[in-house]
């Protein structure tokens, strides 16, 4: 369970980084065509919202700055989650996503694989972790500029989303 007393979002600095279009593109082909996609860390201008709509899916987006905290808000109707949550407090984000018992794809740092918490969350939920990994790093956008010196690799941590548990893909930057 998620302890409501925890600080779940970064209060110092910013966890607000935007995924560029080439970081969203690889997950699109795995979204079921008729699925309603919830993007719980996104605003209307997000690449997730834009590209998933262009992919032909209905999209519901929500963001903490608009009063829709992922830990308190859930849309009435949705089928899958696709988004890039803050990288801090990964365990809480995984626990919440797993609690819905629905498919999801969350873009996270692959350093999470060195941490027991994400894997243990999947274990506790009796869910198989799936991973979509890339050949190069995603350079996120922050404060209006692309950070070209990203020091970590990212991938999509998924539940019941991919056709195989591990998929490697080329990022087309």
C-alpha cells in the first residue's frame, strides 16, 4: 500500500521532464487499437497525448498541476496506462500502477533494474515484468531545452502490454 504521508513528488528541483517524440514512438505499436489510454503524468501538449491520439486511440490525460494526482485520481473509464512518471519514488508509482490490475507501460530509468523495489512490486502483485529497452539513451526535455548529456538509459517497464517479456528496439532519433 502507498503511505499517504510520503512525499511522492519531488519538492526540490523538478521531476518535470518531457519525453521527446522518438521516445514515445516505439510503444505506439503495442497499444491495442481500441484501447482508451490514460496518460496520468501528462498535459494536453504532451508527446504521449499527441502521438497516441494520432495513433487512433482515445486518450485521457491528467497531471498533478491540474489537480489530478495519480495517487488520488482515476478516470471513470480507461484500458491501459502509457506515460513517463517522475523517476523519484519509483516504488510508489509501480505499486499504484500494479494496483489497478490493468496493462501499463511506464518509461523509467533502467537503473531501476539495480533496485530491488520495482522487481519486488511486480513480485508482490504476482505480475510478470516486461521491458522495452532501446539501443541508445533518450534525451528528455526540461525547462524548454533538450538535455543532451543524459547520464542514464530508459526503457518501458510494462505489465501485460508487450508480446514478449523483453524487447530490444532501435530509437529513431
